[in-house]
C-alpha cells in the first residue's frame, strides 16, 4: 500500500516564536503481515516506511531566506485491523510509531543531521463497486504526530538555544476513488 500527500500552510512555532510557513511532500509506503483473522476480520503487523520533504521557515517557503528544508526517512512497526462490514464495505485501521532520521539543510545547502520520532494513525472505509462493477469509494481520516530536534543557527540566528524542537500534529480527512 502507498499514500502520497502534498501540503501547504502555516504552523505555530514553539516558545512564542513567529508562525512558520510550511510546504510538505510525503510518500508513506507500508506492508501488512497477517498474524490473525477469522470471519471477515484480520489483524496484521504493519511495517511503514516514510519518505518526506518539508520546507518550513519564517518567510515565504518559496524563497530561500529564513527557511530550512528537511528530508526525512522513517521506519517503524505497528498494528492494522481490516474488518468486513458488509458485502461491499471494509473498515481499515492502522497505528504505527516510527523512528525518523531527518537531515535539514539551510540556504547555503549545509546539512545538519537530526533525530526524530513520528506516530501515524489512519482509519478508512472502502466501499467496493460503489460506481459500477469496478470503481469504489474510500473515505478516511488520519493523524500524524512528529517531533524533531534541529539546530537553530540556520532558522533563528539570534537565538541563545542550541536546538529547535520541531513538533507537528497533522489531522487529515480524505475522500478518494479506487478501482
């Protein structure tokens, strides 16, 4: 399974710092390994791998000044439950904590290694054959919580701190078609 997300918006900074503008592109891929199941319900181990690019900063993220770009690789493990709710409805839920290894870079393309953690929660209902014999509809919601420890020199040059704690809580609602 794979999920591709794009995001653009603003995010509050910590400790009274100004709001950060954010651009986000992510690919989340996961594999399920069935461990139990009966009568239309399966429990699986889920193994997610996360690839993410995020640019955030004090100014417009389309410009280099005052912004930081981060590439992130995450890997984790969790649980998933798939349950048949009827002949054409399936409920899918999964939760997975991840260890993430972000590397951020500043406007001079200097790289700064960092460490982080994320947790991904997702619930979706799949309606098979909603539109004829092959097309279906998916309605879902997800929540991602992340925390990174980054160097502050490139983002807040006047700060007395050595690290900037970057935290995000990202709720999402979605609707989609499948075949």
